[in-house]
């Protein structure tokens, strides 16, 4: 077992701060890295040491592997936490760190690689007993195969790019007269976006919910499922509001999917925190992908389990076996996270600039994960997240009540923010009833 003594945090913003806090609690020294645009950032101020790794563009700084490895060597960091985004799902980065004798706080490079390839991920999930969306076995090779598989799974079908991401290269076909053209369109879009025109086919689910399972493995065959999160409220495939537990599931459905996911992670000897994402339709789960990292919405799971997921990541990265078992995990109450972005609340145009006034809410059950402060200048180069408001209550209704007053208290001046959107959502009967699918938010916004 390698006790981690110093962690370099290869990220910025609220997640860099989140990781830094966990390290401090455990007595682990921290190294912040930053671009020249982030010299005044909170993660730089609060870290024990900091290293400038390049100019503002992420490709030259937060994605600059040689700079980050050099920063590890200069500071003597023995582990790297990648946060989310940037290099967090980059298998080559994990390989390079390992070659330098530095611990990558995350899964093995091989596990990242498997889950990073959509067809391979789906094949692996299926082999591990995870339910997948009915569709082609791997890439579609001919129009005959396309028509045959589409007929088998039933229309409407969805053509997806193997190398896909961000919903690009996805095309729906309602019947056999559309499917050949739809596939050609998906191929062209995939080629243009990813330089790879390989596509596969799935049944199109019309009104599913997005429900994901948080998992944690020790890389030695120990693994647990830490409950679900419902992330159906999305705009352009970006999650806006996440909650745990899902208003849609029964206790039996939960127990079953947790057991399936935990078993799958035990069998693949998964290491670290991960999320298995599903579309949930008519009582059934269908795997869509696995994220091999900590997610933006991980706090809602922490709020209802009382577990610190970054502590857990640091522990398994040090080689500690998991000591918790599935039966030890209990869920308390309900949590909701709102992602507050520096964007216009109706047009969603990013609004970088200086925060002239900042007053986050507080009180029982209220958590704000943010790296901004009054006078902070949000740079235009990165994501537009101001912070995450996470609220916990003993029940969903108490959580909603507390969320409403927290949103009322929250003041961010100087830039546009999406706070007004959440203040509208919290009044809506469908939201209050937990009655929404993955299309609900786009429809709500279109009606405005
Ligand atoms: P990407 O990697 O491009 O984001 P995903 O496979 O994660 O692709 O899918 C992105 C989104 O597209 C999902 O969150 C869901 O909203 C929608 N989607 C994906 N597969 C299906 C499907 N079979 N039926 C209906 N919607 C789907």
C-alpha cells in the first residue's frame, strides 16, 4: 500500500477546490496547477503549492500533459487527481503518469479505454450482465445489415456514431424508408466531427428518464453501488438539475439495479469512482455509457449517503480495499443539485465578467460548491459554472421547500446567471411532482 502524501490537482474551479478540501481533511499536501488566466483563482490561493502550467487556452494548460507531469516532478507530488472534464478520461494520461511512478486517482488506463469507446463499452456492459439498449452488435457494415437490425429492434431507431460525444452524429429514423438516409447523415456528421464514420444502431426510446448509478470499486474485486441520481432535466444534453433518489423508482427496482451494477464492477475489478448511465423507460433500464471519473453531480449522492466520495477515491487509490459492503449503505432523505451557470437564463449565452456582488445561501442542509468570490472575474476560456447549489431535506418536499428559500437568498450580481431559471422551475407543478423525462426541460424552454 502506498500512502499518498502529496496530490497534484489537474483541474480548476469548484472541482479543484472540492478535491483540495478532501486532501486537507486527510492531511495530504496539495499542489494546484493553473493557467495564466487563473492566477487569482481560489484553488491556487488555498493549495499548499502552485505551479503555472501555461497560457489560458486549455489545450496549452489544463490539457498539457508534459507541463502537468513536469509540475509533478518539480513538486514531488505522488498522485494526480484529474477532477472531471480535461484529462479525467484520458487513458494516455493515466499511462504516462504510471510510467513516471505517479498514481492516477481513477481507474486503470485499460478501464478508461474500454468505457471511452461506445461500442466496446456497450459490449462490455452486456457481457457483465448490465441491461443495454437493444440494437446492433457493434458497428453496422452494410445497408442490408442496417435494415435487418432496424427491423429486429423495431422502429423508431437511433443511429449513433461509435466515436460520438455530446450527442453529435445521432439520427432518428421512423421507418425503413428513412433508415438508409439517416445512417448516411449520421456517418457524414460523425466523419466531420470525429474523423471516424463508424456508426451503430439502437432502439430509440421516446420519453425516457436519465438515471445513473454511482459506483465505487477498489480495483481488487470489491465494489458497491451508492444509489442513483435522476438527471433527466437537461438542455442540449447538458444536465441542469440532478436529484437523488429518483422520484420514478420503486424500492425493488433500486435494489435490483444496484446489485447488477455492484456485481458488474466487482467482476471487472473496477477501480475508483464511476457512474453507469442508463435511460429508464417503462420500468426498464438501458445502459448508455459509463463515466470513469467523479461527476459534477456527485454531491447529491454524498448528501444522502453521508459518504465523502473524494475521501473514498483517495483511499482506493492508495491501495486500500473497500471496507463498506452493499448492505452497509443506507440512504437518508433527498438531495437536489442546481448547476448555476454564468449564462443568460433564457438565451443561455455565456456571460463571463466580474462578479460585483456575491452572497450564497446557507443554513441547515444547504451546500454551495463554488470557487467564485465577490470581485472574481469569470474568465471566458472555460465552462461557465458559477457554482452548484446542493440542498438536502428529510423528504423530497422538505428538500424542495429548502431549495426554494435558498434560491431566493442566492445573490450573484455583475454577470448574468441561470438563477432565475431555477426560481421558475421550483414553481412548476411537474417539477414539484417529480414528473419529467429527458425532453421536459427543452419543451418547457420552447414554450416560454
Ligand atoms: P453522447 O456520448 O454523444 O453524449 P450518449 O450515448 O450518452 O451520447 O447519448 C446522449 C443522449 O442522447 C442521451 O443522454 C439521451 O438523451 C439520448 N439518447 C441516447 N441513446 C438514446 C436512445 N437509444 N433512445 C433515445 N435517446 C437516446
